[in-house]
């Protein structure tokens, strides 16, 4: 057996001690939503909420925005990202590698906007006379509008509201907070049509490699709601538009 000299052992020990510890992995929780949930200044609702929730379970995490909603879901399902946020219940049936965190993130109103028309959106049937646009991958609209006669699909929110602004759609469908933000920022003369077509609970999903975190993340989210942290983030990042 080859003997290792005490000098070599001492030198190896010094090298190991001098080496910095490996950087902890930062979990990427993606989303296909935009401002005011994800913002360039990192002060959006998810920009603030995601790090806070994972901090409570001892893990560093960040919210990552995608322009294309469908790409965000594919990357989360394939493990390119570690999970996704702001999604409706039931996506695990379509994306089997994703597991839902049981505690909801927020309730979302999914609504219609129009420039030339003003009517009550009492259901998806009320949209049948119109050319309707929405974003590819928004499952909340896909099934109800599967047999609709006049649908235009786009890649992102900017395309969606350009469609409306250029009179290439009578009505576009979107989420209320983001829609109000875009209408204001782009000064589009669109009206919000009410009541909401759908109000639904939105959840976070984790890739199955993080299955052991599901219960802890749910509990952290419940705790943030109980101690007022969630409310402070909501009021700071989602001002009334």
C-alpha cells in the first residue's frame, strides 16, 4: 500500500480549508404573467412573495418571468426550472412532472376588455358574436372557447393588447390586475367588461424533484398570511389601478 506523507496530507487539508463552499442553488419559480406580478425593478408581487416564502423554509428562490406562458409550463415540467407560480388547479393532469402546493397564492379574476363594445360578460357564450383574442397556454380560456367561431391566439400580453388597439379583435381576455396595468401604461382606450368570466384560485407548482418541499412551502405561505407579511406584500405591489 502506498503511504501518503504527512506533508501531503497537511497540504491537502489547507487546500480544502481555503476553498470556498459551493454556492447554494437558487430555485427558479417561473411564471407567464407580467406586471404588476413581475417587474423589472424586482418589486412585483411574485418578485417579493416567492423569495419570502422560500426564505421561511431555508432556501433561496427567485421568480422568473417568461413572455410565453406555454414555454414557462414546459420548462417547469421538464425540470429546466424548479416550478411555476400563478397557475390554476389541475395542471398536474397535463404536466405530470409538476406537483401543486396546496395553499393558494391568490384569487384571480379573468376578464374581457373591449374598445368598441360594451356588454355584460355573463359567461363565455356572451362572447360568441365577437372576434376574441387570448394568449396561447392560458388553460382557463382554452376549454370554454374550444368551439368558439372566431378566436385569435397570440404569444404574449403586448401582442394581445396590440390586437385590441389595432382593431384586429373585438374583445381580448386577460387577468384583471395585469390588464388594468397594461391599459393604463399603454393608454389604450379599452373598457373592462364585467362581471369576471372566471374567478379562480391560483397556485404554485414544484417539479417532482422537489416533492419533499410541498408541505413546507404550503405551511410557509399560510404562516405569511397569518402574520401579515402576505398582506404587506400585496398592498405594496398591487396598488389599486
